[in-house]
């Protein structure tokens, strides 16, 4: 009997070569936001990885080279890497298109370049990478309402189904009231955008259902964006969620929680059945639909104003402005409805109605994997 071929293990040189190819592809796809006139004036630079002690990246106008920190690309998430790449692209754009040679490094033309490229002007030197800013807490959250939400989500892990359901419902209600309050009170707030899940060449249908659920119930906006797929050495797509850091953390956690729940429940359901991947999608969609129906049963509580009975749409106008600026041109793609096995779908819906999200709204450690987190290394 023939043995299966061992999975190829990338050595350091191969890995860094693939990362550099990914940076070049990301550079190419980052210009969609620019005018045609500006796109035509940009020429591809050289790319390199370097050991840097005091900064995450550099633009060398003499060499026409963008260099990124080796520690950044190996230890941090790909969206963190992209944020620094865009910053260095802004330096290139300011120098080669806007004529900023006679200005300081972060002068007016650089800031104009950041505006046009939607780059973060602060993403350099010792500025904390995106994944650390969002997923690693530097200090305890002092808002009592969010601390209460965290405690309720921990209680939602109770083995008593009734207690778990009640704790999760109360946590959702408090999150809704918290978000409604900051919108009504016009509280100053910042927004972040992070990748959730893995970049893939093709996502299964359940990923789109889950993205819709996260957007509808967890106070974030979701967008499918281009991203480099490290394992395939090609550009694919990934889900990006945007919102306040606390909402992004919760939305990202719920996304991972549901995906893990789908895997565990499918393993139990498919034991002895040997159903194919299409039926797994039916089951997974059912889980998302079942959980959505549970959340919708609390819709009146979720959207009721604190002082009355009027229902309101929990849309944050500042977040809408942030998204309109970040993505001025958006394409909507409609997916066809696949043929489904109603029996498998119904089994998934039942599992979804029994699912309870618990624990993990905020973790002290950085939970996002680095780009190479799923690759085999020597």
C-alpha cells in the first residue's frame, strides 16, 4: 500500500520568498482606491525583510525599496502587516507622485498620501501593531457595563441550560444598551478593522451566512476584502470586520466560537454517516439560521430604547462614515441558493437553537495568529 506523501515543509528562505511575493501582490491590489491618474504614476518597488529594532518598516527612496520588519511578518497577523505596508506605500506615493522630497518624513504630502491610500499615518516606529491594539489589553476596561457583559458571558458557560440562556440573553441586552448609549450620547470613539477567519481562494456558503449574522447582531460592519492566501501563494478573500475595539473583539470571538461549534457538532452528527462537504454546508447553514432565530426572539429587547418602547435601528452613523471613507466603491455580489438536504439543514437548525455563546469577550493575550501560524516549519 502506497504511503501518503509528507506535507512540504517550508524552510526559512522559501517562507520569506513567499511573504515577499505576498507583499508585492498586496501592493498591486491596494491601488483600487486611487484615481486612474495616480495609479498610472506608481511603479512597483523592491521589497525586503530586515531585522529592525526600532521600527516596523521603512521606505528607501534611493533604492526604491520597501522593507518590513522580520519580526512583524513572522509574529503578527497579516492585517497588521498590511497596515504597515500601506504606511510605507504612502511614503513612496508622497515621494514619487506628490513630490515630497523637500518635506519632513511625515509632512503634509505624506498625510495627503495616507488620506488617499486610506493608510494609517501612525503605523511606524514603536506604534503597536493592529492585532496587539485590538486583541491585547494594556489595562483593564473600566466601563462597568462592559465588565458586567464579560461576567455574564462567563456565566453563559453554565452546564444548566436555562441559566446559560438567560446569561447570554442578558449579555446581549447590555451590549445593545451600551452601544445605543454611546451613539445617542455622541461619545467620541475610534474604529478598527481586522481580519476574521482565514484568507481563502473560495469560502463555503456558511461563511457568508455567519458574516451576515455577526453584522446584524454584534454592532460591527463586515466586508469581504482581497488578501494574500499564504498556503496557496495567491490572492484570495477574507472577512474583515470593523467597529469599536470592544465590538470587534466580541464579533471576532463569536465568529470563531460559531466556526468551532460547527466543527464539533458536525463531527458528532456525521459519525457513521460519511456525508460529503455539501451536506456539511447544509448543516452549518442550519446552525447559523438556528442561532439567528434565537437572537431574533430577543430582538425587541435588543432594539428597545432605554426609556421607552420605540424600536430603533442600532446603526452607528460614525461607523457608517468610517466605512464610506474606507470603502468608497463597493461591489455587491449575489450568491445563488444551493440545493439543500432539508433533513440535514433541520438538524443543524436544532443544534443552532441550543448553542450558547459564552466566555472570552476580552482576553489579555493577543489571540490573532501570525501569517505563518498554519504553516509547517523546520
